[in-house]
C-alpha cells in the first residue's frame, strides 16, 4: 500500500472543493455518505473516530475503500 503524500492530500481537497461548490443540502448529505465509511464513538471517553473512503487523484489508491468516481454514492437505507 502506498502512502498518501501532502501533494495527494492537496489534490484530494481541491477536487472535493470543486465538487461541493454547487451542491444543495441533499447533495452534500449524499457526498458525505460517500466519503465516510464509519463513525465510532467511545461512550466512556466520548472520543470519536471517523474512517473515510478516499481516492488519491494521482491514481494511487489510499486503500481498498474508495469513493465512487463521481464522489456521490446512492443514499444508504435507514
């Protein structure tokens, strides 16, 4: 597995900024559902961990959990 560099992070954030600029509330919600894999809250400490699905624009994968190419996946069932 390759490491994510500062350049990769900058590229991902630039792409995300372009993608969210025209989205309404529903579109933003769907985008977040596509980016977030899991949220874990420790009830004892109230510490929160957010696991993301990321795609490095340079073509290198950050792992096996990848967002869809459009960045938005269909809504998850309730």
